[in-house]
């Protein structure tokens, strides 16, 4: 090994010794006499630090791949999703020998990346994708872009062709550094094995601290190189990520809230895990709570101060409350176009991301985590007496609940989605985890499913079809003892159904609730809204129940309303993955109008 003097940067090389002081080659630094000093500046032994890596690795018992896996274990990684192949065999074999990492081989890398994104959204833990160079790596792009857009921490660890062949014409070779650059917060290739721990540490730190995707490519020949990591410096990562704003600003925010007559709390995903504090703030202010789409379920729908989701999937009463407010209290809100917050409202904003602060004009802005800000803010907010707003809110909630009851009472065949969501609302236990897809199925879930404590995950800003089923796989990997349900449509499930056998093989008994309307119903609706004729939305579908059985799972076909509940109960009780294929009507409100 080599040791460097912190005073003058002289390097003591164990293989060469210090001939000037009669120290023969091969003398370990720890065997030098206690009175040995730096031959350049005279500094004592304790002024020396080891250089990051041993100089000679020929006798190392571990490889670059072993060192990478050991470092992933040290950082607490648990799940690796991907597909093995020629350019990743060294890495995959090292994962195979790990006792702490679970390798989940997927049928398509896009599903693996979406599952990795969902895993972090659900747990806060880093997930790892591992696949081959070229097409394997490029197939990850959609799932990794979902993680980027929703600030999910994911490490994409990819094989690469042997570095000496890099250039035009290599089989399965692409410029992965260039390909991943727009997606990642960190992006690099290990061309020098002595940089393995340094680059991997940087990748893990960037993904964890910045909330995004890190990509690290490892050429095939580098993966098998001997590497002794004993001399590597293992960096630490910030564990306390709470940011506290100035006390004077918190007091100013409280003063503005206390002076408002009709405040409304707008809670986003950034406030999802401080639901009790959000509810206490609403109680003190006698203010209704509306949530963003991604924060649906942070409080049960029957909570007395919760009106529901603000925007196109929520109740009109939520929109009315926001429109009639004299102050909005935005907690961890990203202000996407789906949230539809009206411009120009007086606002107090709390957010950790400075780029999101000021997307709408504010009167007071507090940069910080909601979990850091709210405990300091609450004691400064005056507790109001009954001012009639609770009764007003109860009437608004009752009006919306009557609308949902009326919609759910329609029981035709094929089934209408409001009825399906009503049955699911009654059947799914409070500890269930729900993964939803993009399309009409997700729209009806947002509008008509009544949350009672369940968790849910979705593709937020990217809004990618095919997310529902990989999200359910991630949920079951994260929470093996909780019921996991995927709510999807036939369009979205067709994009991901190749990995249903993965659920069977990995013993992940998820329940797929498939709203089968034989077309891309949301696209049909969008065409109608723009006055266009319906075109290219029809789907020729498989027999999904038979497909489930053929893969080793359970399959149920539902065509009548009376068959829905018993089929769902059997699927939820199954110890293997199941598909409940429900024949549904693609039309939205024609039945109610009729």
C-alpha cells in the first residue's frame, strides 16, 4: 500500500520502502519504527493517511464485482432488479453470492426500472437495477425517467462492453454515459478499477441525497479484475436531511395564517408522512384540507377536515373551497398542471425544493421539510373556536358522498367503474398497498375509491402506462406481509404482463384488478373532448384469466356485477399471483345521463 503525508504530500510506498532511512522494500507502514519521520518534511507517522487503494492487487481475493456488492450491502441496499447477460455476468454472480441482496430477474428491463422507482417511493430505500450493456441499459430509460420526475432514489448499475473494444461496431455497444446523461444526477463509467469505491460512493450519495437516478457502467473485463478494497476510504452519507427555516419566517407564516378568515390547506406528497400534523393544523385553523393527486390517502377519506383531491379527479367541492379561500397553505406541493391551483391566491408555502418555491406567488415561503417545519409552526397557530366551517365542510362532504353512492348504484353488465371502485373500497383492508396504472382505470380510482388507510403508488409526473404491475411487484417485495393490489387497464397491463411469471416464480402473490374495456378508453375520451372521431384505440385482448392460470397463478373472469365481490375475495385470499379480469364499460358518464 501507499501512504501520503498530509503535510508535504510525500508518498511512502510499501513495495519500495525508504532507502534513505534504511527501510527495505516490502516494509509495511505499520511496521515502521515509532520514531520514523517523513524523509521530506520530518512529520511524524500519524501525519500519514493511506492512499485510497492498494497499489498491487494481484494477490487480492476479491474482484471489482465483489467490492461493488459489499459496498451496496454496507449502504443498506436490499433489492436488485434486472436481467443477466454477457456484459454483466461478473456483477450478477457477485450478487448471487450475497447473503443480503435479493436478485429479482425480470422479463423486461423497463418493468425492473419502474419497480425500482416504486420501491423507493414506497419505502424511501434505494433500489438497484442491474442489466447488460446496450439494449438492456436503454430499456431501463422509461422507468428511470419516472424515478427522475418523481425524485425517487435509484442506482442503475449496468454492464458495458470490454473497454478496449469501445468504439463503433461493438456488439450491444452504445455510449451509455451520453445516453443516461439527461436522466441522472450522477453518471459515470469505471474504466480504472482503483476508482471503483470512489465512483460507487459518489453514485450512491448523489442518488440518496439528491433524490434521483445514478448510473454507473462497469466494462465486462473490469468486473472480474482483482481488487483489494482494504485501503479504500469509505465515505459517509448525510443521515439527517431535515432543513429548518428561520424562526422569524415561521412566526411570520403563523401570523398570516392566524389573520386569514377562510384558509385552505393544500397538502402534497411532501407532506404525506406528516398527516397527523397536517390534520392538527387544519383543526386549529378550522380549515378544510385538499390534497394533490399523489397525496391521495394521506388521511382517510372520512376524516372530518378532508375534502379530497384537488383537480380533475377530485370532487368539485374541493375546487369550490380553494376558489373561495382567502389563503392557501401549500405543504410540499409540486404545482403540476393536474393539481390546478388557481393563480394569484394568497399563499404560505412550505417546500424542501427551492425550485418549487415561487412557482405560484407567495406571501411567506418556508424552505424546509414539512416534518421539520410543522412541529415548530403548530404552537404558533392560534386554535380557533367553532366558526361554522366544520358544519359547512360536513355538508360539502355529504354532497360528494351522495354523488359517489349514486354512481356506484348503477350495476350494468359490462360493469361500470364506479361500482368496481365502491366494491374495492369496501373489500381492501386498511393495510393494503395499491399500485395504480395510467389511463381510465387510474382516473376512476382517483375519483371514486375511498381511502381508509391504504398506501398507494403511481407514476406521478411522467404518467407512464404500464407502471401499475411493476409497482405492485415492488410493493410486495417491500411489504411481503401486506395485501398488494394492482389496479390497471387492459392497455397498461399489456405493456407489463410479460412479468406476471416473475411474480409467480418469486412467490409474490399480488392481485391484479384489470378493468378490461377492450380499448384505450382515456384516449377515446380525449378524442371526443377535442371533437375528433374515435380512431386507433381498440384492443384485441388475450384471455387474461387463462393467461394467469397458464403462468401458474389464479385467474377470474367477471362479467356480471354479482360475480365481482366473490371473485375479488378469492383472489385476495390466494397464495399465488392472481388476475381478476373485469369486463367494463369504456364510457364515462353516458349511463348517468341516460
